[in-house]
C-alpha cells in the first residue's frame, strides 16, 4: 500500500501540471469556441524566451517579467490578426488557422532564439522527502502547488469578477452578449492574454523538468485527454480531468506495464479518454446539447 500511495501521489502531482496546460485550451475555447492547437507552441515559445533572456544576462525576475510581457503581446497579436478576422467562420477554418499558427510560432522561436536544447534551472532542488513512509518529490510538490494556485486564482477571477461574468455570457451566446453591450473583442483579448500567461507558467515548469526543447509543444498535447474528461468549457473540469489522467497513467504504467509492455503511460491516457467518450461525450463537467431537427 505504501508503494501504491507513492505512485498515486506522484501521478496526482503530475496531473495538476496537466491541468495547467489544459487550462489554456479551456479558456480560449470557452470564450470563442476555438480549439487553440497552438497552445503547445505558446508554451514552448514562453520557455525558450525566458531561458534565452537569462542566458543574455538578464536577472531571473527581469527575464520573468519580460517574458510575461512578450507572451501577453504575442497572445494579443494572435487574437487581433488570426481570430478576429475569422469571427463567425466554420469551426474547421478556425482549427486549421491555429494549426498553421503552431508552425509559425515554432518557426519564430527557432529563428529568434535558435533550435538547440537548453537547460532551465529554477533553483528548485529535485529531492525527495518522506511523509509517513511515502516518498514525495520536492520539485513535483512545488510545481503542483504553483499550478494549483494559478488555476485557483483564474477560477475565482472568472467566477466572481465582472470580466468573468462577461466571459460566461460570451461563452453561452456571442450574439446575445453583444446585444446587451458586452465588448466581445475586449473579452477575447483578456482571455488570450490570460492564456499567454498560463503558457508561460506551464513552459517554465515543464521546461525545468524536461529541458527547453521543441518536444515541449508535443508534450502539451497530453492535455487533450484532460479536457475530454473534464469538458472543453469547464475550469473545474480541467482540474479534475488532470488529476484523473495523472493518477491513472502512473498506476497503469506500474501495474499494467509489466503485462502490456513498457511506455504504457505515453498512450494509456488517450485510450482512457476514447473509452470515456463512448460513455459521456460532453465530459464530466460539460453541458449536454440538445438539438431539435
């Protein structure tokens, strides 16, 4: 049981980081109905910008502030140039636009900062400590705490503030929100800026763990099973879905890996999400849609 709890806690801590990445997808989809396939590229660009600014002599806090400004500006430019001209276009057009945007951001990152793998040290020791006989990673605990706090702050912001209420109205019906005077373009700009800030935190945490490399944009696709489970429009669903995916992938690797072969945690979350779709397509916290024909 002690080993089981070690695996479970490690999976839950990793799941919180998955929730952080999934949150970027949820925020944009909730406000505009766009699945931002470029969120992973934004995570890569944020991590690469931060570590490159540090390498050029900028102090850590200065690099953090500068990268935050860059990410917010990048998100606002994307909203203005890509999203706004495609308002009321078919969903497939928006999806293809974000796929193309992925390659543009990755190419921009490579052209500005280079393509070599970079190490990222946040000064957090990756040691383990014991809690009632259970070993816990210090870095995983710190990363999960930071991710959890950010998710909580954003959840409270969008739940109780005026902008948050406007966001929920926009998510329900764009035309109705416009008819009551809600500035749609302003709300979209706020949400994309928030997604840029989320990409920065996710890039720093994942970059510190895995190194800043172009594989980061692929790793963030692990958020797809998270939002399938939690629902594409639910912040709470991103949290719960992340915890479920993080825990199940680690437990599957340990207990099913010897039977099915190694590396099961790379594909098990997608299989789990696929099976979940057959039971509840809208996700745990998603809203059922009833269409009359």
